[in-house]
């Protein structure tokens, strides 16, 4: 198993291009099931989760070619209604095969999915949406058996703004008979990518970028070529990395319009940047000082559904806050275990009080020192990389396959900015 060896306390500089949005790529790989014709998806990150999803599709008989960040998928030969249980256990979006398989074949056996262990991640929104569209469900201890005689359009109000729940409903509704109205829908950039790709395949989805979607069912979808947008989670991570290490970095093709709330929340830590066309330019040696609320109270950084601050950037904001002068409350509301990595930062010398599983009080700046670290999930792993790059001395980060699941060639790309990071094998 690989690990990173990082020598910290070195400013970085240069240009880096964020990879494509993994949370767009994964549902769109599932969308290939909806047509007999080839679906070509560009700007796909070459990461662990994508490779796992491609293997999962291959187990169903789908031809897949992945070269130069472009996936070509052809599902004419789908031969199985049961995705591989072992592969399903490694990736959360395995469940997104339910809607397409039901829409095309009328039956599917779905095993409980894997993914990051960040607390309970309920599937109720998925199952309720599929039920409303006409699916029957048998629940077994480790899997679900679903079948339908054909999806029918309906008026669907989701019980939460679930990203994957919204995508599941979309993937099922595009081939349903009649019109489906989805209210309380998620509207993240990757949900918008899914809608636009499905439309390129012949679907009729309107309301894109809002919480109310209308889907006019069509008889069939065709092939298409669609390029996904930049991963705004990676962009937010790289902005945080640059600020925390006092580095001047240009992020090329970073879609600044997706980072208005990130600018507000990072602004509470004294972080700023310039938009230059479609690039984001983070200046070197910013004065990182926590901005108190107008009444002098300790400010808060908390997560919300889009267009709020993304929960995946809470871990990044927390690490950056250790390098800021002042006190800030980090409040992770949407997941139960996103702050479990905080004890590793405390071991590095961070001034953090973990109030409860959802709230941490960060007091900075603190001088971090090198430590042996273990990555618990994708975003916490990236946060630990940032901490190690800030720290004096040498750190090792183990279980980096978790980081590889979400960040393509992170060690090489950061090395091109001047980071002293090396991938080694245990």
C-alpha cells in the first residue's frame, strides 16, 4: 500500500488545472445504461472511484474505454441485472445503477453501496423516488431487489435535497411515460452536468440550476459526447492549500462562478483571490486573520446544500483555520463523522477544541509539526496533505488510496508547484 512522505513549511508557486468533477463523472457513467448507443464523456478524472465504477459497468457487460481522461461507453451488450457486490461495496454511486437498470430492463438487484465512512448516509430518498415512479422493492439484509412494469411520471417532492437522490430520480424519469416534476431537488454543479448530459442524449429536462425540475419522458435516448465541468471541490481544496501555505497559485479553468459562497466562507478566514476570466489567482503571503461578526462574536463556517458552502470543504476550511489569527467555529451539520480526523491535527499541535461530533472551535495560528497520519476519507485526506505541507518537519500520510479515490495524481501535480511530496510503498 502506498503512502505519502511530505516535507513541509515550503511555499509553493505556479499554475495548476483542476480535474473534472468526479461527482459529475460517476452518475454519468451510470447514465450510459440508458442507451444502446455509445456515450462519450470528456474531462473525466483518472481516479480510484472512476476506475471502480468502470469495473462495475464492465461486470454488467458494458464496453468501456478510458483514455486521456475520456470515457467511451457502449451498453448495447448489458447482460446482467446484478452489479458485482464486491465492487458495489467500494463505491457509493453503485446505487445509481438502480434507476437506469429499471428503466431499461425492469428489474435490478442492488447491494448496499460503499464510499466514505462519514456517518449514516441514508438511501431512503432514492427508494422513495423510485417507488413514486412505479418501482416495487424487496428489502434484504445486504441488498434490495427492485422491479417495475414501467415508470410513470409523477409529482415528486424529495424528502431531502439529496444530490444522488435527485440524480437517481432523473435517471429513472427520463424514460418514464408522461411528465415528472421533481421539487426540493439538489442543484449542485454536478447535478446540472447530469441534466445537461441527459438532454444531450435526447432527454427533455427543464429548470436546470433550480430546486424544481421538470422531466418530459421520452421513448428512448441516443448517444452523445459531453464534457463535464471542473471539480469545484478540488478548486476549493487548492485555494485553501495555497492560502494556508502562503503560496501564489493560478488555478486554470476553475469556473469562478461556482465559488461565490466559498469566497464568503473563506473570507471569514481572511482569504481572498482574484478572478481572471475563467481562472482563479490566489496571491502569495496573505494576511490570514479571522474576521469576527459585526457584533464582535466568533464567526462560524458551516455547510449547507447548494448554493451553500459544500460539506466536502469543511475539512479543508478547518485545516486552513489553524493557520489563521483568531478563533472560528467550524460546524459540520450534514454528516455525522466528518470531523473524526481532528485528533490527528491536535497531535500535530493544532489549537482545536472538538465540542461534539459536529462542531470544532479552532484557535490560531498554530505551528504544526510533522506526524505519522492516516487518511480516513477523501476530503479529510486532502486536509491532512494541506496540514503536512504547512507543518515543520516531515509527515507521512498512510491509506492514501482514499485520497486517490478523489484526486488525480495529487503528489505529481503538487510536486509541479514545488511541494516536497513523495509517493512510497509500504
